């Protein structure tokens, strides 16, 4: 795009961008959004009932499952076989509120024993299982 008089033989090019149309469009868009934003209310007016609730008083029991180096299961300081552990977890899952199972796995225990304990807890219907570790240095 060139600007200049018709008399001149030299052509001078303007290397600047004309910002006026851009500013005009932005102002129009700003006005449109300022007008339409309050109108676009997507909330439904509902008269909600009033209610009060009390915090849960009875906390769930915590079952501590220790898995020693050799893969032995100790549930709440009682050494159990895999079958006995399954029976204990089945009984515990029927309690209300359902207990939380904390698994304390020895650092050197094979993962297979931990996986079996998790599978037994899942099969028994225990929904909350957590792993307990010692904090790192």
C-alpha cells in the first residue's frame, strides 16, 4: 500500500499497521460483552430448605495388618494364616461403620504377600485400605 501525491515519481511505503479498525472492533466487542454478561445468568432460583446436621460421632475402627519379612500376617497383634485373615476381614466388613484397614508392610517383604492382603480385603468388601509408611529423612 503506498501513500503520497500523484505528482511525485517516488513511491513511499508506509510500514506501520493502522490500529484504528482494530480498536473500533475491540470497543464494539467490549460493549456487547458488557451488555450481555449480566443477562446470561444460568442459575435457577430455588428456595432451599433449612437443615442442620451433626458431625459423625462414631469413628470407624482401624484394623492394623502387619506383614512381616517372611510374609506372615498379623492382624491387631494376632498372627493369622491367609485363610484366617480372610475370615477376620469378612467379619470386619459387616460392621457398621465399616473399619479402615491399615497395611504395615515390611520393607523386605515380597510384593506378592501385600497383593494377596489387598485382594483379600477387596474380596471381603472392605472399601478403605491404606498403606502406612515411616516418614523419610
